C-alpha cells in the first residue's frame, strides 16, 4: 500500500475509523477490524475445543483484533503499523488481512509494485522493506528545536533544547 493515494486507500480499505492531521503535509488514518474467536463444540471423550484453544494460545495465533495506523505524507501512504493481538498461528499480523484484503485482491494503480518470489518482499514471515520517512512527515516545527536528553543520570528534563 506504500505510495497509494488517500483516495485509492479509501477505495480499497474503506473509510477510516478515525483521522488525525499532524501538520500541513501529514495525516494519520486509523482502521480497525476484528473477527470472533473460533468456537469449538465440547466433547465428552476428547476435548477438541480445549486442545485447539490451548494450541492457539501457545503458538501466539489466537489473535482477534487489529488496528492499522496508516501515515500519509503529501496525500500518499508512507507507512503502515499494526497494533492489537494480530498474529495468526503462522505469520505476524495475519488478523490485519481483514483490513488490507481489499487492497491486496484488487491493487490500485498508485500502489508500490512489489517483486514476486516464494517468500517475496512481502510474506507472512517478514514485512516489506520501506524507505525512511521524510523529516516533514515525522517532525513538527516544535519538535525540530528539541532532542531527547542523552544523559540518563541528568537532572534536566527528558526533552532538552537542541544545541547547534
């Protein structure tokens, strides 16, 4: 979805649940999705449901919710982050496919093309490589004049003026 315009993003992923304008060129779209935890009928002889639920919990694949936080810089998707209990039994952030599925099934013209391959640049095992954010998309004019205090033993504030 990197490079996609906000119009194409909304055409394939839908209207965001929330938006936030960070500065003149940067905004955040938030999408949420969930799916019910699979239910399994009980058995008096073999507790299949209990076994499957335990396996899902043990492997980290019992996710049910995802929030996709999409950063747009100059009206184009520049970054996507996922939060929530998003993992499937195989792969990270698999639950988030309920948000991005429409964009993957019918790619929009403004999406960044990704090369193929068995585990390609995008798979359930690793995220795609993305370029660094532009400074206008990551820093406000207020943040440009300050830095994180590098001295953990300092009595000064955690945020201090930038030294030229």
